[in-house]
C-alpha cells in the first residue's frame, strides 16, 4: 500500500503536550502512524484515505494554535512493519534500564528490561523529558513505596518503579489511547501491582503516595501541583518534567507555595526536570 508522509515542523520548541495533541488531531483525519524527529512529527496516511483538501484545512487550523510548517510526499509501497521497526530504536539509560519494543532483542547487560509498544502514546525514553525522569527514578530506592504516575503515556515510569521494588502504582491518563496502551504495556511487563485508570487528577481522590511522577507540560503542571501536594505523604517527593529550562523557576515558585522544596534538577537539550518534596 502507498502512503503519504506529512512532515510537520514546529517553528518554535512546543510544549510537550503538542507532541500528543497534534497526532491525535491528525488521527481523526485518517493518519495511522507517527514518529518524532526533534521539533518535527512525521505523520503517515494511506493513499486510499488521503484527502488533501481536508488535511490542508486541518493543518491551517493547527497553525493558528501553534506555528508550524509542513510538506508532504508520496511513499511507494514497502514493508511498513520493517520500516517502523527500523525507525524505532531501543534506548539504554544510565547503563541500567533498557527500553525496547517487543521486536527488539533483549540486552542481557541491562539491570531492568522494559518492553514498550508505544503506538500513539508518549513515553518511549527517546524524548529528553522521559529520559531524565528515568534517570531520576534509577537514583531512588523504591522498595515498598506507593507511587502515582500522572499523564502516564506508555506507563514506562510506573513500570520501572515497580520493577525496582515499589509496592504499588496508580497510572492515570486522560487520553484513551494512552490509557489502553499503558494497560497493554503493564500486562506485557508483568507488573500487576500497577492499576491503570482513564481520567484526570480527580481520580487521585483522598489517596496518598510516597512519590508522584508528572511528565506533562508547564501549564498543566502549574494547575496540578496543588493536587499533587495534597496527595503526597509526609516526606514524599514530586518528580516533574515536560517543560523547558526557562520554566524551572516558575515551577519551583508554585511548588514552594505548597511547601514543596527544591531537591534536584536535570537539563538536556533545553528540556528540564526537577524533584521537589516535603522537608
């Protein structure tokens, strides 16, 4: 089958949220697979579903919300499974955590092997924010801890924490594709200690956690920090990412308003991650 490939490039570094939202919009127009390349998304739609006027109208609408440029090309029939596999490479983090797809071979040198089929979800460890969050998790002792993974995407963060000894995990995402994908990945990695729910921060209810992971975006994090502070146990830690270096002080100020004090940070290619907690 022939496919059209649309390369959509953001004119400025977008919030992490747009790497999830734009593919979701495009999926409604018939696109069925996506890859990220820096500040660009490659989106594929089969020739029989290709409706250029409708797609052009959609991209003009997207451009009004975040500045983008785009181009398209027809790609002749090929082995698409092999093509996807060739473009999705496994990732080793800190020589300890190996994140791979089911079609990759196991790296026997890795302490933790995580199998992820990302589909439409965010969290393959390729993006800087996911990588930094995994690095933070690898630095902690999770034995018997209870964790919350908000905006869980593929579920990779909760999966790693449980593999490292966490007693239980709650993974929440408001995107139905991410929720279903996280459920599949939880089963694939044999971590029944994780409960996955479709919804938002209201699902936290009156639960308390030793640590909370939130790799979302700046604006959502600012809204959610009060909820996270209420859901943390005494001495708990909040791990945040999905924002740029220039946003660190804004996130720290909001955290301090809820008695969550700075503990450490990481930066990578202008992306940032921080850990705050009750002292």
